[in-house]
C-alpha cells in the first residue's frame, strides 16, 4: 500500500480525536458565550483558524521524526517516503482551511437563526467563501512546510545545528502568516497585493521543500526519532 | 549476489568500516562475527541502505542498492534498538509492516507471536528487553525478504526464547530459502546454522569462509618448550602460553596427520580448536605475534 | 550432537557410516533428506548436503532422482573392510603406545586378551 495511504491510516485516529475535541470545545464555548448575549466575534475563526496554523506545524514535525525511520525500516526508500509525505501533507493543507471556512459558515448561519450575532460578528458571506479559503491556505501550507523542514534539520544534524536551522526553517510559515491572513475579527488581510504575497509564500514553500529533499534524500537512518 | 565494493564508513575522524570489499552469494545463512566496535553494525547499515557509505558501493545483482525501491523493499534490517515508536502497540507495528511490505506473511507473524507467547496488544514501551528482541525477530522473519539482516537480535532473550528463535529461523529458511545475515556474539550457540562466516576486526573483513572449514582449523600444541617451538616453525602462531618449561602454542591451519604423528612421537600433545576459540585468537590483540 | 572441533560434514558422514555398520540403516533403505536432517539436528542444510554428497562420492549412498538417497547394497561390506583395515593403525597402535609408556609388555596384553576369549 502506498506511503500516503499508510500515513492516513496511522493518523486517522489522532485526526478524529482532534476534530472531536475541537467540535466539543466549539459547541460548549459558543453556547456559554451566547448565554451572555449576542456573540461579538467568531469563536470558530479564532480557535480553528489558529489550529489551522499550529496543528500543521506540529504535524509536520511529527511526520518526519516519527515516520521516516519506521518507513525506511519497512523497505520504503527515502524518496518514496518524501513523495508520500508531500501527498499526505498536501491533503492536510488543502482540507484544513476548507474545514475552517465550512465551520465559519455553520457558526454564522446557526447564530443567525437564533438571531444571536452582534454587530461586530464577522458574518459569513457565501460569495466570500473562496476568498476566505485562499486567505487561510498560505499560512497552513507555510506552517506545515516549516514543521517538516525544521524536523528534517534536526534529523540530519546534531541538535545545536538543528536549533540554528530553526530560523531559516521558520520562513515558509512566517511568510504564509505574515503576508496573508484572516484576522481574529474575520478580516481578510494581504499585506502586499495578494498575487505578490501569494507568490512570495509559494517561493518560500518551494524552497523549503527543496531544502527538505536535500536534507533527507540520503540521510542516515538514526536509531532514535530525532 | 550481494557485493560490497570498497565500502568505507566514516564518522568524523573515526573510520568504522575501512575499504571493505565482500561478495556474498545469495540464499545462504551468514554469521557476522566481530568484537564490539569492529564495525559490524556500520557494515550492515550500508548493506541495508540505512546509511550511504562515505566511499564505495553496495550492489545487489549488479545494481546499486542505495535508494533502489525494489532492492530496499526486499531488504529487512532489524537493529537491536528496533526502529519502532515506543508508544506503538506490537499489533500496529506488524500492521504497518503488512501494509508496506509486499512479501509480508501476516499469518506467520501471528504464529511466531504465539510461539514466543507475546501479546500483540502490548505497547513497545511496556516490553522487556527480551520481548523487544522477539518483536524484532518476528518483523525480520515474517517480512520474508530476499535479504534479511538480524543485528544481535537475541539481546535479552532467555535460553528458551533463543532456542525457539534458532529453530524458527532454520525452519523458515528451509521452507523459504533466502539470504539471512546474523550478527552475534554467541558463536557457539548458533554457529551450526551458518553456512558461511564473516569475521570483522577493526573495520576490516578478517576472514570470510565456509563455517565448516573453520572447525578444527586451528590446533593447540602442548609440550616441552623447546620441542613445541621447533615444531611450530613454519606455522602461523595465533597464541602462546608458557609455564615452567611447558609451552602451549595455538597454530593456524590444519596439520596433516603425518605431522601430528611425528609430533606425538616427540612427546607433544595436540588438540583441535573450536570455532569460538579460533575467533578469540584471531581477533584478540595480538600481543605476541611470534613466528 | 556435533562438536565444533572438526568439520560437521565429516561428523555427519561418520555418523551415517556408523548407523550402517551397526545395522540401524540397512541396504537399500532410504536415508533422511538433507532438509529433514538439517531440521532434525538444527544445522545448516548446506552442511548436511555436503556430508551426504561425500557419502555419495564414496559410494556409501546412491541417489534416485526425485525420490531421495539410499544405502548402497555394497556399503556395509565395504565400510567393514575399511574399518578393519584402519583398526590396527587407529585403534590398536595408540593402545600399544600407552602400554609402552606405562611399561606393560606385549606378553601381558596377549595374556589379558587370552583371558577375555
């Protein structure tokens, strides 16, 4: 079976738990906030929006440190692993922002039904769904790339070199979040013209991917995770 | 055919494997012997493409092995530390092997767990040293790969588990012949399973021969110091002991019966050398290489 | 079963010869296959095969293609003749050497043997 499918199988349980916890927190918190009156902000955009950055960062780190060794030990080449990793990571990166958008839509509609949206609540507009998605995507892709790149640095080199490499490794994530984001108040922000910001993020992500390939294509398989 | 050509592995200034060239015909059981730090694990890491050699190449049937999908798929390298995550359950580790290895035999894996009485629901972190070794053996044997490498896979196993391990290894090899390389320090226990033996010493291959050719290859000669020394001229001396006029020399090579008969008439006694003693003599610091 | 001080294939060959001489294995009787032998005695099958090949070379065993190996009809007689030939040199000479070392005369030995008759 392919590397990506095996990764999905291994992560299935963790992803389901994560989704369940996020959902329970969301429902509980919004219900509690609603008791105090109309809701002034999108709890989902704050919590799931942040999760769409930091969870991919952690996932990226875990993917290399947990699985490179175990997959090679099961007869998978480094290149096959990297290809499967890209496929699996692309899946996370494409789906997670979409989940954020859908969640925002549900939250907005449900609160609207109960007429519980305050004036400052970022009402979801179906016409803006694509734009919202495209403003979430770069940060998710960037942080995922950063997570993978940083753990590749630690895998390849001694810890202190790994620490030094955190700074350049953080670039894709920082570019993605710094240039394009959806603010906590639901505002779509591009600090440069969107096309240029997106291109810069894409360049950082591609450079990160190339660096990861360089670091891992012939790396010695260590006895421990890092 | 598995070939190593001029393989050198360096860690900084340390040379772990020093220009090793080795040809291993396939479908045999090999024993890899050597003292601690002699470079066994580094050599095996290169064989299994876990590490790219600093210099030299590993070829399988004439094709470079490193990062070759077909060859790596057909290679299982079980290290004593196990390449699993501690939080995984045994069952999950076997499941991943089944997904990634086309040659995996799940039924056989479970049969082995039964034989070794290991509960697949246990987490790796909850296993004793011997049980971890058992998981390694199961992963190695049930993978049924054309090249299976077991690096000190007996660590922590009790005598019963080791006996089961050797029995299962041989039975499965008879049913599914393949190349199996076993590194070990317990020479006397497993030597009968080895068709060939490779002995490493300080990063180099000291010897590669049929195991049977090494049994009785060395001989000890004991007797009056002068006669023993006279007899030994022309032979390679591996070891020497002298005590009040009596000398015992360990000689390399098989003596012909006439020579032994002549020695016995001169009052010398001869004793053949076992495999383990031969290994110890060949790899111990030769303080007194006398001729 | 085997010691590691002489090649195992020779020990295997000797063991089977002893079985033939003692009558445990009879003329034209099938012997174990090398794999059965290897599994039974926990040794490498190539080593076992070498021992059997040696016996085929010496004419002690013969092969029937696709069936297995059998004891040659002539084997017991031939082995007995060989062993008889070697008996004096290999079994008796060391006894006489030892006797000489401890001062037992040939007469004493003959006398002893006479009493055993």
